[in-house]
C-alpha cells in the first residue's frame, strides 16, 4: 500500500472539515423551543440568536424524456407539472429549516423543445415545483451545465429567480458564478458553494 500524497491528505482534511461544518449546525430533526445561545455581531454589537437547525440536501434533479412526458401528462397535456412527482418528499423537504437540491440540467424555453440524455434541456416549470416542495436553494454546477450553452444557464437562473430559489454553481456573469448562495437558518448564516470540473 502506498503512502497518500500531500495533495490527497489536504483533500481528505478539507472534506472532513466540510462534513463537520455541514453537520455542526444541524439538529437531530426536532426543533427546540428555546434559544440555544446568542452571539454578538461585531459590527452592530447586537445579539444574534442562534439555535440548531435542520438541513436536508438531496441529489440530482435530472428530468429524462420519460420524466418530462409524465410532467406533461400530470399537467393534462397543457404545460408541465412536476409537483405530483415530488409530492412524496414534500413533507420532509418542507419541514426542514433549510432544504437544498442539485439541479443537474439546464432549462429550455417555456414550451420547449425539451430533451433528455445525452444533452439535457428541461422544462423551466421544474423550478416552481422545487420551490413548492419546500426547497430554498439548488446547486447548478454539473457535467450538464453547458448542455445548452450560456442560454441554458441564463434560462435556468431566470426560472430560479422567478420561483424565489437561491442558486450557486453557475452564473450569467463571472462574478455571479463565483458567488455562493447566502442562506440563513436558526439564526446562523449559511453559505452554499458548488463546483464542477
């Protein structure tokens, strides 16, 4: 067995630190009725109340052709409704203090055309369904981020903005793509970062 390289040790330490940071603010699923602690904000001197919070993070939202067809059927053939497909997880997602998803694909124009594998372009109605399910933010950095070039990114982020979903991982500008999503839960400030290669 070979010794891990310095780079591998740094990556492992960074992964462990991220895991600890992600779980440090999370509770076991119940919300305490009392305040856990308070910290003073250095800028204002005011007390900032903090308490444990629940975090739900889910993986790929990845509409294949059959998923898109089902959403069209659920909308009665007029548009696309993804809420019925997400109904089974709504109770869990909506009860979390902070819910984050990963939007694997980019969106097309309102009425399409839409495509599945290998180059995905999904209906923008997915964003409203994610918000209705209880998601607060989604990462957008994936191996499919550029499936429909810059236009796909712009349409996706526009749909997220319209739905009231925060996002990070891609951007319409270089500065937007480098900015984390800034969230809050339990009195804590939370930054969501997303990257892809």
